[in-house]
C-alpha cells in the first residue's frame, strides 16, 4: 500500500479507464482466460503459465514501481515490497496462478484507492469550473470579451443577470442579489451594492454590475479554497502519523520473519517446501494495507466534503480535533452578533453631545475595532467633524488615548476609566441601566474627568439561539469569552442560551480562559474573527474563524475557516469531525482484527496464498468504501454509525 495517499492528480473519466485500475483489470482478464482455457482443456497443460507471465508485469507495473522507488529514494520497505516478494515467491514455487491472482487483486485494490483520491481531488477542483472562462472587460468605454485568465487587478468588468463572476472584486456600479454558495456554502443570496466585496463564481441574480477586479483568475478566493483543501488533505493527523510510523517498522519486520521461514527449515531440518509456502502466505496475510490507509481515506473524504460546504479544515489533525471537542467558546462581537454595532445613546455630562462625539471620533479615527468604526460612522452621518488628535494610541482590549487641544483624552470601557482612577459619580446608574439593556457603554473623558458616554448595540445573529441549542444536543458546553462588560455579556448569553460567560477579558485573559476550560472540560473549540482573537484561536485545541471569504488573515489565523458568517456551519464541522473519527476507528479495529485472524492462520499453514490474497484485498476495499462515508454529512439530530 503506497504511503503517498492523496498525491494522485485529479482524474476525470470512467473508473475502468483510470490507468492503475485499467492495467489491473486487463491483467485479471488475461489471467482468467488462461485459467479457464486450461481447466476446460482447450490448451495443453502448462501453456496457461504464458498468460500468467503476461498478466503479472502488466498488473504489477504501477505498484511495483512505486515500491521500488520508495525503497531506493527513502530507504523504506513499503507494503509493495512485501507484495513483490510474495509474487516472486509464488512464482518460484510454481504457483503462477496464485501469483497472477495476487497481482490482479492487489493492483485492483491499490487502483481503487488511488482512483478514490483522484476523484476526490477532481470534485474539489471542479469548483473552479463554476467561474466563467471569459469576462466582459470595459476598455475605452466599450465591452471587450477576454479570457478570464487575462484579467488583472484594477480592471473593470461587467456581469449581467444570470452570469457568474470571473474573479474577486469590488462593486463599483449597480446593485444585485448574489448567490455566493460556491465560495461560502451559504445558499441564501446576499444583497450587495457599491463598495462591497464579491467573489469568483458567485452568480448574479438580478441587476447588471460593474466590478473592479481585486485578484487574478489564478489567485481568486475560489482558487485559494481549492489550494488550501488540497494542502489540507496532504497534512496528516497524529493518529495517521502514528500508523505510518508503525508501518515503517512493522513492514520490514514481516519481511524479516518471512525470510526466517526460509532459513529455519535448513537449520532445524524442517520441510522446506511447507515453510516456504507459509512464508509467501505470511507476506500477504501480514501486510497492513487496510490499517495504513484506514485513516487517510476518511480524513481526505471529510476535508473534501467540508471544503465543498464552505468549511476549510487545514489538515487531518484539525479534523481529528473537531471530533473530540467538549466545549465551544465564542467571541461575542462579529461571532454571536453581526459585528456591526450602531450608536443608540449619547449622554454628555459636560459640554455638548456634538463635542463628545467629535472627541470620540477623533480618538477612534484609525481604529479597525467594530465599536470604533461605529462611532466614526455615526459622527460622519451626523455631520460632526472630529478635531485632529495627536499621539493617538490603541489600548489593547480597553480603548484608545490621544492628545486633543494639548489635553490627553481617553475613550474606552468603564473598566479603563476605573484603572485611571476617574470619578464616574452619577454616571454609574446610567451605565448600569444601559448595560442591563444589553448595550455596550463607551466612556469619553480627559484626564481624571468623564465627559460623557456613548452606548452601542449589536444585533444578534438570527441563527445564534438555534445553533447553541443544537450544540447542547450534541452534549457540548458553550461559553462566551468577550471583552465587553458583564451586564451586556449576561444579557446576550441569556438570550441565546450560553452556559458560561467570561466578560471584560483582554486578549491574554481569553488565552488563560481557554487554558482553564481545557483543564476543566477537555478539548476546546474557539470561534472568533480570526484576527482580534488570534491568540485565543491559537491556544485552543482547535481555532475557527468565521466569515473568512476574501480575508487571508482570518484563514491564516485559524485551524478551521468558515467562508460564510453562518453559525450553523460550526455544528456541521463538529459532526464531520465526529464522523471522520468514528469511521477511522471502525477501519482501524476492522484492519487489526483481519491481521489478528490472518497472521496466526498463515503461520500455522491453515490458509493458502489464494485465500490470503482474497481476504487481504477484500478487507482493503472494504476499508476504502467505509472511509468514503466520512464525507457524507449525517442529518442534524442523527448520529450516523
């Protein structure tokens, strides 16, 4: 069994035309013809061997070459060498019919596995076919149809209703509803207009759009998804790595024992022919094909299926981890909520509300935090011009500070002003009231003086409560880790049904909280935006970024990236992880049981070469077929066996 699982190129075509399978089937037909002709006495005795001598190199060429290359280049004895030795041994003993059967059945099983990987890769790469091969580019005010591969960032192209986008871009003119399911896995169309990002292969449902390309065809979001999934299928989990290490030691040991069976009769005066047959049978019976490929097929199928659903899992280890999760920890802003808070209240304790808003907008002008952007946008919408702020500085997890009119101003959470020793006085009651309504309160002040407050509120995602309920049904504990205040966090948690709330956390506090959850409950999945929550994502057993489409930083920061802002994908990912682990465990147990049954039978001389070959290859094909089940998503509420 080749250890290079998953390296086959994508294949399009009939299974029986796939070269390794085609050669194995041709070898089987030739060997079968010789066997039948000899047994019905249509050819003289012994002539059937010529059929076997043609079938053996034809059926064994592909896998034998791989085994020899692995031996020469990597100095490793692979399973192919065991099969090659068994074939040679069968021929040496005059068992040419059994040698031909071994080559045919092993070649067919090997070809089936490689065909499975090639087809899996094809299904992922077929996503790229959803993007059109041509685009209508605007040049000198005229539409010119060009190959999509020639599109360059900065060029404008037109997409009419019913057409798909050739590459990523930003809408410059027009509004429409876009089906982004090829990229995000989300089937509900999204309404978009000028200034908003759009992705390759999205289908324009309504109005005509003029789009500025932001990526070449080869570097668009869809191409990146395909590349990431293919890379992930090559990355091995810990269990798979252990099995492969075991195989590298176990396989040479089997070969050594088989050689011992050939030497022992000479030293111990045993019947050499009997023990030589047992040596050949042992080579076949003890080859751990099904065991070594028990994990890769399941992992590749699971990762490929997830990729087509808009869930990027960046390796077999992360798919394994998803199957062990006991706690899901959520960031609040941008995860349980839409991440687009809006200003709801302004209270000035000194000066006017316009002055308060202007100062806050000045300090938050360069910040990318959602609360900061909401304040700046509210000021812009109200026609308030912020004054210049010098020496502006972000205070991680707390707010910002800067110099306005030769005075140091602060904007941030109430806890920030508590650490500054600011007197909040009558503001306390107002802060408590707004927070009890689930609003986030930001204070604005200079020095030790609080000048006023700004209250903001974010909308919860419509599917948040249902997702939390489904996670509870899976037996998973849910926790919120947020930098927001306790009252706001508690209000959100009560609404969606979160089990545990940890509020007013800075980034390093979230890391410590994740560590504590792991010690108390086991494996933790951290769900966040992939940038602000990067330390917590890295600290968790598995980190998941939401809404990663078109955001390289989010994809890089997390082990799993959800291309859409769809909380339901969390449950899908966990179900896929559980199923992949369950299927892999089934394959491992089944493979070990087959070895436990075959090896003693081979040593005792209870089975023939033909029987060992039949059982061995049948077990391999069953493991492949079972592994493919890992890519099929069980329905919500059902745990498929």
